């Protein structure tokens, strides 16, 4: 095997490594500013839209509870005035990453609703059984926890924390591999245009890999496989994952076009240079 053939094989291998490194680098950079970024997650979870959705669901559920207990729904909804839903959402989010309570259903909440009900019934002069009031308060607390609290959070928070810890390491590895591969390709050729062809082919392949991977994930609806309840949280989480893959899709498309154009340009220039050399 001649030197020229060996150099082509090495260049091809290095281009493949460059493609892998670039795909990892772009994916991890996007992950670093989105799904593994706690500030980004909080900004997208703790929103007025989510708080409104939770409040609307509470109103519907407490209206049903009113029909069961005879206690007006406004008595139960008083919890949203003393503890604004958006503030509660922020606490739930913080607790999710601190291994603290995110369910919001506990004895304190039951006692809180029991006091609300008792105060209303005493002021209205209605006769009641303490056991009935306790059952109504317990149901109200369950509804609040199911609607505003966050369930199945252990696996999600642990995954986010695990990803966050790994992203920096993968970023460093991918960046090092990309720089090393590019440097070795450059050193293999004195003709910079030939080196540029292999560099652009690797970068184009890596970009297309990002584009293809993101497209497949979007088509397979990978974002819908996240398990969270209540449904409003599930919808937000699924939307965030979809945004991540959509971002990768857009970046992959732009970079694929860019490096493909550069690749075609350098290949054309290389062929023109070879033709001139043969004629001379």
C-alpha cells in the first residue's frame, strides 16, 4: 500500500472521527443551554400559562367537590389566594432538584383545608359533622396535590442531574477529538485545499447526522415518552424536549448546507487546480 493510499485511509478515518465529534459537540452544546440548564427549565416550567392551567383545573375539580360536600368551591379556591399557584410551582420545581416534597399532599394541607371549611361553616351557622369536614378537606388536599403537585419526579430530576454532570465531560471530549482530528488532517496535507475537502466532509457528515437524528426523534415523538403527572406538567416537559430536537434540526440543517457548499467549492477548486497542473 502506497503512501498516498495510506494517507487517504487515515484522512477518511479522521473525517469520521471529526463527524462524530461534531455531532456530539453540537448536541451537548444545545443540551447545555436547554434540557440540562436548571435556569432554562425553571423559566419554561414556572410560567403564567402553566399557573393559569393549574388554576382552571382546580376550579373545575373544586366545583365538583362543592356538589359532593355542599361547601362552595370559593372556600377551597382560597388556597390560591394565600398561596399563589405560580409561587407554588416555583417551590415545586426547586423541591424537585432538592429531593424534597413535590406532591403537596400532606397532613398540613389537610389541616389547612379543614380550617378553611370549618371557618366557613361556623360563619354561616351551618351544622356539620367533624368527620364530614375532615373527609372534604382530605379530598380538597388530594385535588390540590394532584393538580399542582409534581409526580413521578424522581426519575426525571435524577436524569436531568445525571445529564448535567455528564454534559461538561462529553463537551470536553468532543471538543478535544474535533480539534485533534482537524489538526491531524491539516498536517497530512501540504495542499490546504485537499485538507479542507476532508475537513468539510467530516463537518458536513456530522451536521447531517445531527439533522437526521433530530428528525427521527421528532418523527418517533420521543418527547411524548416522558412520564410526568399531572398532565399539564407532562405537556410542558414534552414541549421542552420537542424544542430541543427542533433546535438540533434547525442547527443541523443550517450547518449541513453550509459545509456542503464549502465541500463542493473546495472539491471544484481542487479539480481545477489538478487540471491546470496536468495542462502545464
